[in-house]
């Protein structure tokens, strides 16, 4: 009965993490020096479907590898650096520029980040709408029963 709400709630959590990561990327779009010594590198959230074990196998099939099913929501498995090299910019007056005057800049594209933020926001809103719809259905079912 609460599967739809649990699935959408996991989506809310994942999209919130995506939005936080995108905000970090935008905040560090001009960071040329990190603790590791190089420029900030764009981060992305890795998501995967939550899987649930099927335990209702017939007795003769229990010795086989257990099957899993998707559709139980999503979970974040990590935040990793995105593929791509730092951008090079000519700025000989910058303190982090090399001897040729080139500066390594983060591989963050603000336009791409804003598009990703919009998709994460819309996915968040869709999950909120799904939860609201499930609540309305449950309330309607309770009204029928009374």
C-alpha cells in the first residue's frame, strides 16, 4: 500500500542530493585551487534502482540465484568526479597560472548545470505530485470503506 510513497520518497531524496551537488558545482565554477592542488572538478551523483529480494520462490527453485526486481525506488551510490579535463584559460596575471600564463579552470559549464538543476527540480516536483496522488487515493479508499 505504501510502495508508491516509498518509491517517490526515495526519488525526493535522490533529487535533493542532485540539486545540492549541482549547487556545489556552480559555487566552485571558478575555483582554481583545491586541497588536492588542482582546479575543482565537476561532481555528479550516481544513482541506481533499489532492488528488493523475491522470497516467494517454489521450494524446488530455492537453490537458484535469488532474483531481484526493480521499481522500488532509487538510491544514491556515490558522488564522483565527472569525466572531462579542466579548461585552459590564458591569464598570466592570475597567481595560479603556470609559467606560460595558462590557468587550469574547473570543467564546470554553468549552462549545463542550470539545465541539470531544472531537470532535478522537475523530477522532484513529479515525485511530490505522485505522493500527493497516492495520499488522495488512500483517502478516497478510506471514504469508500466508511
